[in-house]
C-alpha cells in the first residue's frame, strides 16, 4: 500500500515507466577552472618567511602573488601542487598539507576559478641555491606580508593559523630547520610563529623531554663565545612519534577564526 504524506503537493515530475532508461543528464552552466596555490613558508635567522613571486601574466601582471597553477586534465590537485613546488624549488619530498578550497565566484576577475590551497615548509638555506629564477621569487617576513593578488592574503592568514595549531601538537616546525641547528634557533622559530617569548630554561627542558634531538659535539661559535651545541633531529623517532608530540605549546592563543574578508580586486 502506497504511503500518503499529508500536506505534500502534487509532483510535477514525470513518472518513469518500469524498464525505461533514464534520460542522460547534461551539464550546464559556465566552465569552472580548478587551480592550486602554494603558501610556502621558510625560516632563517630573521624569522619566519613567506615565498612570493611576481605574476607574469594578466590579470594583475607584475604584482606579488603566491606560486600556483592550473590542475591538468590527468592530475589530482595534490599532484598539481607537487608539480608547482618542484617547478619553483627543483625539489621533491617537501612537507605539504592541504589547506582549504577557495571558491568565491568573484575571487578571480579573469575567469571563474576555484583554488585548492596547500601550505609547504622548507629550509631556506638548503633550497635557496635550487630556487628557479623564472618566477622572480623572493622571501618576505611572514608577519609583514605585502598586498597580494586576489584572495592570497586570506590564504596566507589561514595557513599561519593552521601552522600555529599544528605546531602546538606536532613537531612539524623541524621541517623548516637545517640538518643541524641550535636550541636558540629552534626557540626563535617558535617565538616568531606565536609572537611570544619563551623562558630559555623551560623551553630547553620541554624540547629535550621529547627525545627527538641528538646533540652533536660541534658548537656554534659564530653567535657566542662559548657556543651553543648543534643538534640533529632523530629522524626515526620523528617519523614514528609525529602524532604523539602533544601539547608542546601550552594553551596557544589563536586569532578569531572569523577572518576579515579582503576586498576582491
């Protein structure tokens, strides 16, 4: 017996005869392009940096931009992001994480384009010599990002918030450091990211308690007479315990999640 729903209006849809094939569905609407943008963070003695390029085509030719590109017909967005990073840095195996899909219909005045954003972490000194000159890339302070095209500033702010959250729980900031580093260098990195100060003694105890570092015999004599010991990351422990490195930063303060929308130009 057919169930009757009270208050339901009569359906205008045609009833399908049993055995009759469903009509083929047709796609309609304007073409939607899919692209990727990469928010690339690095670190040096001056602090956390962001890699930007000079856009080489219209719209907004000559203005500062994130590195990006369109997703190919045979690519996933992740494959496209890996390709874009390789084209810029010449490197593979970079730490990369998917961030967010930006799909505001008005975000790109050139064409209706949705962008899957990724953020990546690289060591500036190790990779600087391999950086491609084709894109006129340069590093800018992450806390003083200049005006970028479209919604790229919004992407950067969201990536920094994600990085702060992740770094409080996992040791991924080591991806930004050279093969050997000092504890003061590591402390500067955390202080720049969270815009705060840590007590050196407590910071050292906390980082040593993780068991992730190997102290080397070599000292850094350039920055002090006594010289701070260099450390290396225990790669095996790092990979095995990545998801158990919890609460390194106690109750980190985050900005309001409701980011201020930047005007689309």
